C-alpha cells in the first residue's frame, strides 16, 4: 500500500469523481457531502508525505515506475522532490478548501461541477508528480478541460468569451511546448538509439546551444502563458473575473504554478546552456520586472475587485519568475516559497471576493465600502490576507519576497531595486482596495445587513491563515526541504557556482570565511 | 531564573494581551459590534441594537477586565525590564544576548566577493545599554499611556480593539528594540508600522482617518524598501545581519581593507537612513506624521511621539559604527535632520489644530535627534529621545485632556481661558512646554542644549547647522507657548454650551499626566552639561551608561577643544532665544492679540505658504499619487486593455476574419468550382434532361410521333 503513496494521492480525487457520478443528480446535498468527503480525503492521503518525505535524500523519492505505451517509450513514472512536495501539499489543501467553499455558491448542475473539480484535482497533481514528459503533457492538457467548463458553465456574464480565451490561449502554448518535447524526444533517439519521454533520460542529452535555445523558447511560450508572464497575461483577468470563486482560487493558487514549476523542473535542468544564456536571462528577468511593476500599477487602477486581485497575481508571479532567473539558490528557493505563499494569500483574497460576491452579486469596488462595520470577522480575515499578500514580516509573503530579493540582489543589484518598487506599490493597491471596500461609512443600503462569515467560511480560511503564520514565523523547514532539489538544479545549470557554495552545505548556519 | 533569562517574555506579555483582545475581545465587549457607522440618511435602515442601555451595565465588568489586563501586560513587561536592566548593569561588558531559534535560514550561496555564505537571522534578543534605555522608555511611558487610555477611551466603541492594537504595538516595538539582528528588527519595524496604520485608522468610518492610515503605511513602505535593500547590501558585504557580527567586522577594520572602498558603506548607511526617514518622519518622508493625528490622542502620544517615530534614531544609533565610517552619510543625516527640524518648526508656527502643532513639533524634535546622530553624538541623540518621550507624551496627553474637556474640539481658535477650569492639565502642560523650550532644570534643556553644544563643538559638527538648530529652538519656544497661551489664557472662545461642560479629566488620566510631568522635570538630571562641574559625576550617568553600547569613551570634565566659557556662552544664548520666543508668543497671544492679524497681513505670501505647509502635500499628491501612481496606473491599465489584450483579441479577430474569408473562399471558390462543375454538367445535360420527363404519355407520344415520322420518311422516300 504505502509504496503506492503517490499514486494514491494522484487518483483519490479521480476515484471520488467516479463514485460521485453514481449519485443521482437530484440528491444535491448528498453530492455536496460526498464531494467534500472526497476533497478532504484527497488532502488526508497527502499528509503521510510529511513524514514519509526525507529532506536529506537526494533525487526523487517515492518513485513509482510502470511501462505504459512501450511502442512510444512513454512510461508512468511519478516521484517527488522538495519542490513538488510543497506544490502537491498546496494542491491537495487548496483543492479541498475550494470544494468546501462552493457549498452554497453553486446551485446549478451541482454534480457536474464537483465532478469537474475532482477531475481537475487529479490533473494538477499529475502535473506536479509526473516524471515522464508524455505523462506530464497528458495531465497538463487534462487540466485545461475541467477549467474550461468551470468557467464556461458556472461563470459570470462573459463566461464564454473568457473560457474560450483561456482554453485557446493555453492550448496554443501547449502545442508549442509539445513541439519542444518532441524535439527532445527525437534528439534522444538520435543520440541514444531508443525513444523515451523519461525526464531523467532526457537529462542525459548533450545538446548544442542552438537547439537548446529553440526548445527553450518553445517551452517558454507554453510556460509563460500559464504563469502568466507579461505580455501573455491578459487571459488571466478575464478568466478570473468570469470564473466562479472556487475556480478562481484553483486557477490562481495552483494552475499558475504549473508554469513556474515547468520552468524550474524542465527548462532549467533540461536546457542548462540556454537557461544561463545571458540574452535569455536578460529577457526573462526583464519581463519579470515589467510584470512586477506593471501588474501592480494596473492593479492600482482597477474598479473591479476581482480584476484587481488578478492583476496583483501578475505582479506576484513576476517575483516568482524573477527568482527563478536569478539562477541562484535563494532566488530559486524564494521563488518556490513565494509560489506557495501566493497560493495561500491570493487564494484567500479570491475567497474573500467570492464571499462578498455571493452576498451582493457584484464585484464593483464602488458598490462596497464600510463592510467592516457589519462584517467584522470578514474584515479581520481580509486584513490578514492583505498583509500576507503585501509581505508583512511574520506572515508568509515576507519570507518569499525577501528571499527572492536576496537572490535577485546577488545576481544584479538593480534588479532587486526595481523589484522593491513592487513592494511599495503592493501595499498601495491592497490598502486602497481595503479602504474602499471595508472602511469608511456604509453608503449603500444593500450592505447594511450583510451577514458576517459563518462557521463553514471560517473553516475555509483557518488553515490558510495558520499556514501563512507558520511560514512567516518558522520558515526553516521550507528552506530545508528545498535545499537538495535547488542544489541539484543548480548543479546542472551552474556547476562551478554550486561547487563553491556547497562548501557550506554541511557547515552550520552562519558565515564561513 | 534570572530576569535576563526572561528577556523573551518582555515582548511576549503584551502580545498575549493583544491576542486575547483581538480573538476574544468581541465576546468581552460585544457593545462594539452594534456600532455601525452609516452615511447620513441611511441611519433609519439600521437594525436597532438590542439591549443597548442595559448592555452598558452588563459589560461594565468586561470592560474593567480589559482595563486591568491590557495595561497590566505592559506593566509586567516594565517590571521585567527593570529587573533585566538592573541585572545587566552588573554584567561585564553590559551585553546579554539570548537566541531562541533560527528564524530565517537561507540557502548557501556565493557573495559578490566569491565567499560562500548563508543568510541567517535569529529569533534572538540583545540587551545592552542602548536597548535597555529603549525598553524602559517603551514599557514605562507605554504603561502610563495605557492607563491614560482607560479614561480617554472609556466612552468609545471598539474598546477591546483599541487595547488589542495598542498591546500589539508594544509587542512589535519591543521586538524592534530588542532584536539582535537587522532582519528581526525589521519585523518590529514593519509591525509597528502596521499598528500605526490600524490605530491611525481607528475611527475608520472617517475617510480622513482611513486616508491618513494608508498614507502612513505606504510612505513608510518607501522607507522600508530602502531598509531591505540596505540590509541586503549589508549582508553581501559583511555576510551577516547580526548586530554583533556587523559591529565586529566594522570595528576590526578588516573589512575596509578587503573591499577597499568606503562607497559601499555610504550606500548601506544611506539606504538604512531612507528607512529611518520613513519611520521617523524626516524629509522627504515626513508628511504622513501630521496626518497621523487622525488617530486617538493616546496613540499620537505613544506611537507618534514617544516611541515608534524614534525607531529611526534608535536604528541609526544602533548602526553608529557604520555611520562613523561613512562620513558622507553622517553628513547627510545631520543636514536632513537640520532641514527637517526648521521646516517642521516653521510650519508649526501657524497651525491652529492643537495636535498638528504637536505633530510638527515632533517632526522637528526628531530632526534634532538626527542632527545629533549626524555629528556623531549618538548618546545625546538617545538622551534627547529619552527626555522627549516624557515631555512630548505629556504634551500630547495634555492636549488629549483639553480635547476631552471640550468634547472633541481641536481648533485652538475655539479654545482659550481654560487655565482655571482644568488646572492639572494646565500646569502639567506648562511643565511640558518649559521642558521642550529648553528652560534650565527641565528635561528638554539638558538634552537639547547638549545637542546644540555637540553640533557646535564636535569635529563632525558645523556652524551652519548650529545656527539652524538654534533658530529652530527659538521657533520651538514660540509655537509651544503660542499653543499654551491660545489654549489656556485669554478669553474663552468656545460657545457657551461647550464652556459650561468643560471639566477636568478623571484621575485615571491626570495621574499619568502628573507622572510624566515629574519625568519631564527630573529625567534630564542624569545628563547635565559638563561645565556644570559643581555636580558630581553621577549626574552624567546617562553618557556613562551608554558608553559601552555606543563604543565611546565617556569624556570627563571639560577637556574639549572648545573652552568652558564658550559652552556657558552658548547656553546663555540658547536660553535667551528660548525666552525671546516665549516673550513674543506672550506678546502676540496674551498682551496684544489684535496684532496677530496685522502680522499675518504683513507676512502675506510667507504666511500663506506656512499655513499650507509649504505645499509639500499638494506637490506629493500631484507628482506621486496622481502622477506616478494613478496617472501612470491608468495609462498602463488602458495600455493593457487596448494594446496587450487588444493584441490577443486582435489575434482572435484576425483568426475569425481568416475563418470568414476561408468560408467565403470555401463557399465560392473551392465549393464554387465543384458547383461550377455540377452546373456545367447540369447545363450540358439540360437537353437530355428535358426529354426525361418520366411521363409515360409523353414517351408514348414521342414513340407515336417518332413512329409516325419514321413511317412518313419511309413513305416519302
């Protein structure tokens, strides 16, 4: 049983979905209950990872490997390292909470809705667990479909536009990514004489810079659209605005991380020469810095609550990609931590918009104001989420931003200086949003009797707040978990750098001189 | 268990109070939840709060609990601080470090010099003479202000929320001053900023309060970005952010030889100072502090006068070795301090809001502290920080008592003649005014005079800065006594109704006033001028106490480059200027008040500029808020939806156009060819088709006709 831990984690939501399909559609409460059980079970089965995972072990752990399509060389290989560990745990938790948050929001086609969520859950977990490119690609594409329907069926007024835009945009990216994958696949055949999609095998490839660059850009399109990096980000505000709350939460917290994960897992170690190519680094860092400042500035002027949070994601993800292409330990580790942080903070921010939306059915910021008077618990939770997103020390965001800045600073001081603008602007747009929605007087009579958070809603926020505080106060375990995988990536990308820095790996904390 | 080992409890006690208030406070004080602020006209829609009247009684006990608990936690911290400082005084080297756990542990990496390093920041505390002074000020003055708040906030809603925030503030402030490294100091640094935001916006139903809180937070963030970058640069140079290690590296001089440039040090020092200008409201980041007066008055006293705003001074003093090695940065500190001091004092001359006068005064006094830092007299900066905490807290709490007595009035033009009505407030405020004006014997005299003397005599000092500082001292005396005279002397200018209800504040408020007045009188006597050699050395204990922390040798007697005669002369000069300021204020606001208007006329545009605070707020609004923020933001938002998204939609449109064209092509050309073919075939087959009518009669007719034709042809042939 336990040697299949990852497969159990991967397929529990799918199994839950199949059982869900057996429940008659009219029994909506039973469907809701079952979906929540399945969602929670999906989270529960991932918990053994906390003690099964060995932070000192090198390489991938809990690996399972089976032949799948031998004629193609495609295998079922799953495994985790510190990076995927954190993302898997984020996925299982956010997935369960997203399902819990939908209880009263979704009243139509309830069965199909939850089925889509559970299917999506398996898709996303597969992306983070797969160690075979073919398998990865299958899961990558699987994720598209449920999200398309979630936006397109349960979304807002312009749901069709948003859903199609989301689907086509990301699909276009994945097609190019597929071309990149196939290039590696055929190159591998040329060099070794057999076909395989296995990542570990593909890493043995010795490709000239030219080919690496082509493949890098092909991957780039796929991942950059997903992240999304400037200027490929415009599908995001539309998708977020139209998606139902839980869809936005999943989209922001997890789906976007598939892009950054792709860069870390595939672009860097598979294409090391291209990844340190100064021109490529300059472009990628440039786009990240633009995203940070630009996303924040655009955020500042949004009149739509959800759109504001969506653009803030662009800014925050800019930090994540900046960390990756700082190409040093703190940049990478900070990026992964910030990906988790963004999942927590922005997840909360979308849940917060959703709660207001469920009560008032509008996302226009001008419709609100003074909510803190009638919804004090809600205002408190919002304040915590805002501060976590703005990077206040002792909450999670600070650790991520600070570590990324440290990495960026090490690579180029100017990068860090520009990125720090994002910290200032981040405070500005969040505080202004908070002021316009929560503070002041209640000017709209419709807001006078809004009910405060109920117990279920509080239960959705509680674990996220606890997690935010944990990372903020005691982030050490996260750095420990990330140390090995980051080392392995850097060993491939910048071997000589790593050799020198690792003189310290065994040493106690502090400075060696 | 010694007090030193309990160091970690000092910040945690108020945190416990805060946690209790913010999590359970609502249960203790549910009255708060029924307070809904609505725009006029909506009030009728409100659900009526049930049991409002009886609720007051029921929750009286709960309120008493809050009133005991929250000041109590600060008292606990104060007692523990006293104990710890007492034990510290007998430790060799007077330093005690307590590390609890590693807070941030980064990954190993290479610094720019190529050395491997690993970022690490402890959750650790450092008690040395410098932090000792700070924790005593924070917990001591903090406790008095908590007690005062019990009275001041007694009638207000959100009682638990207020005390929760206030306790949280004390926690973060203690973290700030007790941290043993810059990163943890930054936790306190940002944390006090948060509490400041929460407390400025305490009356958040007022837009002005919410605006002021936001302004404070965002402006501080600008400084914080500088702090973070300074910290990163510091780490890349020294490989540590721990005070002790940075200190050792700087003291060893090893580092200067290694990098061979002092430019880096100047950069670190200036970046950190950018942080200090934000937190301590110095030019150019000072405009948030006057607006912060939107908060309840005890908050102004505690956060925006006595403690938080002095954090920048503390941080610079904490980094004194760095600033010593970066003379350009030190010069910048002194110049910014001097400029801010006179700028703020000039604005304070004409303000009419009693709290705003005090706010500008605080900005100005902080400028003095930075001047002292800039000329290398760190202990004097801390000395002024310490005396200022007493008299400025006193003045704020006194103004709060006045506002309380007048039912919320803050405009001094509607005050006057309160001297006899609220005597305790009056006399304590007079003590505060004497102290800030620098009248000998009162606390402010000792510290301010020492600053002036140091600016004049220190090798890093400057005569120009001295002139500015002395002028500012005169302005200080003027605006402060203008405040006293406008508020308490002359004829009452409020309406009769308000006048009838003027009352002295309750004991819970006046006792802290008296205690602070005592402090404002006595606190300075541990730092008397060196020329007062008739007093024993113990009257100069403050400098000696701080000497180990600031790595200075406390100088004995008057062996300075400048003679004792000069010092006496300067002392006399500053006293004369202060007395002149008081005299002018008295002349204008008590003896000949009608002259004020004439003077305003005469000053013309200068007066207008002062009254409008030199238009700095307007400038910032135009350039940063509306220009770079909203202006560029809207432009970017338009760019995003028109150009970037326009590109995407354009691609979609192009695809659809191509698709439409393809359909047309498909319909008319591709399918057209097929249909043309069919048409041709059809056309060609037309003659044939005409015959194929499918009608038997027709066929029969054709057969008959054909047969007839054949027959005819046969016959004819």
